[in-house]
């Protein structure tokens, strides 16, 4: 699953034509493989048919979990949902649910945007104390790219280490690669979903063309199946009624729209969704984060020095051209990448607010906000690297082992 | 795999439109799901691009195996091939090959036509002493029919008993149901093949339409994969160079044409094929064998009395309308179903020849040839029933167990 941030990498040329049928607004093309141009999230919600997360819902989450809401919720980084209230209601009644997220292992090193859904999922797991399944779609990456199977499996394990480093509870987390786990009940559920989706529907939702391979055409069922609890008999037995909540970037919505359409016919609840905005490239809205362009983003393997250099050199600034102008007019936060990145990763609400006020009013200069961001990111990346260094192959095996989870 | 004889059953209406792109000759529509009208096998060979089996090849098989050729070969019941010489050459050089056949478990009871590829495969296994894999495509039957997964799996096991009753050597035979066996290297090979086949190509070969489900579109890779030896690591390890010979009815040719096109790119030999004519319905060329019409064929569960009644009542006769006319003109063997059935199942060459001469010259009457046929079929079905009664669930489990084979 490319729980993608605004990522495109080498695949762009290949899938250039894959657009949602309902799409077409200028400047906003969003599908599971590509995001282009400046995104109007209000329009996107309307187009996709999901709902905005309200302040009341954020408060309800705090009440239900007896925990302060993650700043991703307060700041509406996760801004849209489907059936979130049903999940909260079920949880209030003591009915179980589980979390499902994933990653398409297409590159060695994750960038910061890749971490966003995992950081948020970790918060949800801690707050709700529920089981979590994480799908590594190594099979998807072979179908979409010129990647060998062994290489895709290797990347899946490498990425698994970065994901584990986000701090997931091994007692509540089952991670799996499709190449390792497809079979049994998982394959039966893939088959059941494939049977319910026509070629016309798949083309309508995902824009597949005649030149696309037949694996791509059938793949949506493979990403859909983990939303069915009995895909994991070692966790849920044959229980078809455990609800599923999927945290992801909103470009994954088409997969789960399809899933929600199909699975009630098979006797399951529709999976609920909680969806994030895209993580911007260093170059801002016009840029694309690409694994083949190391300067388009910060990677979790970058050193403090590399981070400093990239932010100073490439992070698109909304500040004014001259010192005098900046003092007079202040920065345009709407396009300022350092400001956006701080909104993702600076936890301290007060401090963030103060920076925003000072920077937009001209009291603070671009160099100053960049210096703050460099510290925040470098500290975070260093923490991540330390955590990742602790993740041995044995720990990966333990997360990947088919076993019962606390449930 | 519907290693189908001229079978259609309930699926006809559903796939009415599935025709080969190259098709269109009036009266001959052949694809993996349907065969209609009188088939001109000469034309079919040309259309599909396979070769006729020559008398020299039959003699070579006898020489290579030091065994009398099966009458299915002598009578050209198996009449077409692809790369048969390469298989024989490999065998002569002591290089290993394996056999692959299968069945789509769509009905409780097999009819006589279903037995034809298995009877022939048993002969090949005995003659060449090579491993055999038998695929039960329970997943296919769910995708194509309104069949539940549990029911498809049950039918797979029931059909497995009939297949085992044909006398396969347990030391050289691995049988598997897709629902049980998809996963691991099998799934990797499915993925590799799917990646090499575009939607356009699949539509061209199989005639899929927009209303078809995406599982159907991707299914050809599932039938193709067992032609790759490393789909069976417990038998062939990671050896990609073991050749594969597929005995089947010629309606399965499109699947393996696709397979042959794709697999050299993945480092495998093209699978070889040995292909049979279709088994006719009791009603002759105009009829369709259908599990929902018990009078369209003889089933392996029929009693001697039922067989007698069906043959006498429904078997289309090429004999003349009156005794006098028959004595004068003789029977038209080209359309006579009792004669065709005897050609399938009467082993004695001399006796068969004598019957053909007497019946076509008018010395023998329709009632007489039918009486002979009834004995041949009833004896064969009784033998089958006795053998099947011996096949316990434990024996089925043993054939389905992943294990090394004599190789």
C-alpha cells in the first residue's frame, strides 16, 4: 500500500494516465499513485464523498481515550474521515475494533512524509489499545515498477525496521508482506472481493488502461482484504464483525471506497477511515518528493548536516525577498514549507503559535524559522535512527510472526 | 482448470460472449469456457497455431517409453501438440520433465468426458514415470459461478476422489486446490506472470468484457503458474529448467498460448502441450453436456440401468430410419454417438474395427452397437465406482500433502 504522502518517485511516467473518473478539476489530480499540483482539500472531500473531522469529534476522541488528542488531529493534519463516529461509538460500548495501515516498499529509505501515517497510527494504538495490522505491499511494487521480487521482499524487511522504530507495541501489532502472507483465508477474501468488482468499476475508480498489466487490475482486492478481520484468523478467528479503522493519506481513499462498496455484501462492516493531507516536497506545491531526487525531501537516513543543508538550500520560503520587506509585510504562511513542516512535527502548541505570529508579522526571518525547523527535524531523525538501530532481524521476525495478539 | 470436454453447464449464459478474437468461423467457437457447434479440428489447429500429432510421433513415443501407445494416441483422440518433440528429446537424453493437468471443480459428479484427460495422463505417468501435478481450480469456479468458497472447496475434494480413482501413482502425484495452495512461490509466480500480461492482451486472448469481474481477468496467471516447476519447491526446489508437458482438451489452449508467450522472459522453458478433441454430448454435435441435464451425458455415478436407458433413449444414432434402409446403406459413423463413444472407451482395436465395418455397411444395427456400448461403459463406470469407494479422506490428504515426489 502506498499510504503515500505526496510521493511519486520513478513511477510517475508509468502511471501518468491513471486518474479518477470523477476528477478533472484543474490543479487537483489525486489517485493512489500520484498527486499533482496544489490540492484543495475542501473540494477533495466533496469529490471523494468523505467527511471533514470536526472539533467535536476531536474532543470526543479525547474523552473516549482519556488522552490528549495528537496534534495531527488538533491541527487537522488528519482532516477527513468515513464512519469515525461508528468506531467511537463501538469503542464506547466496549466493542472491539482494529487498526489497519500499510506501506508499499518501493525504496530503501523512508522520507519524513512516509512516517506521518505511522506516527499517527502509533498514537491511535496507544490511545485505543487495539490490535494493528500493517500490510507491506511488496507485490504491488513488482506490478507497478521494474522491481524484482527478491528486491521487493528485501525492501519490505528494510522498511519494516523503520516502521517498527516508530514504537509500535509488539503485543498488539502484526506486520506482513503480501509475498509472505497471501494464502489461506487472506486469499479467499481476495477472491471474494475480486468477484464483486467488475473491470468497468475498477477502470472507473482507478483509471486502469489497456496497457496496464492484469496484476494491477486485480490488485485493489489485495489492498482491500486486510480490512476484513477474518483475513487474520490467528488474531480474530472467524469473526467477521470486528470493525476496522484505517489511518492513511487521502490518496488511498479510492481503494477503500471500493472496499466499502463491496464488503457489506460479504457480511462485513464497512471499514472506517481517518485520512491525512499530503506531506509537501521541500520545493512546495510545485515540487514532487522523489526517492531519486534526494533534495526533494528529508530522509530518515539523513545526517544533521544534510538536513541543515537541504532546509537552508531547498525549503521553499514564504518570506519576503529582502529583510526590509519581510519586516514590513511578514511571511506568507500558506506557501511556506518550513512553517508547514513545523506544523507536522513541532509538538509544542504554544511555541508553534508564537512562531507563526512572529514569522507572519515580520518579527521573525526565514533564516530563523529554518534554524528552528532544522533542530526539530534533526532531533527527530536522530531519535528515529537510534530506535531503528535497535531493530534486529529477530525483532522483525517477531512482528511478522503469525500469532494471537492482545485482543 | 476446466480441462473441459465439450462441457458448458450453468455457466453458458454467463460467458456467452467470451470468444477468441481470432475466432469467427461459423460453427466453431472454442474458448476455455465454451464450445459450440461442430468443430473442424483441422481449422482449429490452424487457428490456434498448434501442430497435428503424426504417426511418426506416436511411434517415437512407443519407442521412447518401451510401451504400446494408448489408444487415445493411436486414434488421435489426443490429436494436437506444441513442442512434443522437445519433451521426447529431453526424455531420451535423460533430462527430467513433469506432467501438469487439472480440473475446475464445478459439479459433484464427473461425466465420462471429464475422465478422458485423466485416463490419458495416467497412461503418460505410467509410460514416462515422471512427476505429475494436478490443479483443482476451486477459485476459478467461485469467480465464474455463483458458488460459495466452502462449496467450491468441498467439490474440489469430491472431485479429487474421482481423479485419484483413475489410478495415479501417489509417489509421483501432487494434487492441490488453489484455495489451499496459493501462497509462497506459487503466488510469486502468479505475480510474475500477471506483470507480463496486459489487459489488452487478456481481452484479446480470452475475450473478457467490462462486466467481467477483475478476478477473472487476473485468473489466467493462476492457471499458468503450475507450468513453472518452481511453483512446487517441495518437488523441484528452485529448478527453473524442468520441462512441463500439459495434457488437456484443446479448449484450454488459449491459457497455455499465453503462458508460452510469457514464461521464456522469466527464464523458463515454454510448456509443451498434448491436446484432445472434445467429448461429445449424447445428443451429438448439436447437444451440450450439462451437469444440470443428467440426460446429456453418462456420469460416473450412474447405474448400469441408467446407462442402458440413457444410451438407448438419447444417444444420437447415425443409423438409418428403418431396418431395410440400414441393411442397405449402413450407418453414418461421422455423426453416430455410440460409435464415437466406443472410439473413446473400447480398447480392443480389432473388435472396434470390426464393429465399424459391420455397422457402417449395414450388417450391424443401431440396437446392436448400443448394446455393446452399454456393456463397455457400464463395466468401466462400475470399475470406477469400486475404485472411488476405496478412496478415503486420508488418501485424499496424502495426495494433497506438500512433500517431495519420486523425481
